[in-house]
């Protein structure tokens, strides 16, 4: 985008911020979805078909990696945004990270118990 005068600079700055916000929201949604999967896996490991429990373990590993990776992208993009942008994401990202850590451990424990 051009940046030849103050108006163009302002338009460009706004466009970049909006794009960065979108680039923050999408991986945050991915982290939320991965967390949703992690929430159901301990029960699936405990009550599901014992022949498929290793598949539940793999799903737990992949969901955990997806959540952590998505949160890396969230963090890098938040650093480029003003503090008043994405306040809900800033608040919830650390909570998702901690909950995913705890649930990942719970999944692995449930899988090991069933092996």
C-alpha cells in the first residue's frame, strides 16, 4: 500500500493492524478447537474401545501440539498489536495454554492406564 502522505500512512497502518488482528484471531480459534478435543479425550481413553486407546493417545499428542503451535502464532501477532487490541484473546490465551497442558497430561495418564 502506498505511504506517500499522512492519509496513506494512516490507511496503511489501519490495514496492517486489521490484518494482524485477523492473523491473531484464526490461530486463537484453532487453539480453542484443539482444547475442545483435549477435553473429551480422557473419557474416550477410559471408556472407549481398548484396541483404539493408542489412537486416542496420538490424538492427544496432536491436539496438544496444535494448541501450543496455534498459541505461538497468537503470541507473535499480539506483540505487533497495540495493548487495546484483542483484549479477550490476551486474557484467554494463557488460560487455554494452562488448561491444555493439564488436559494433555490427563489424556496421557488415561491412555497409559488403559494400555
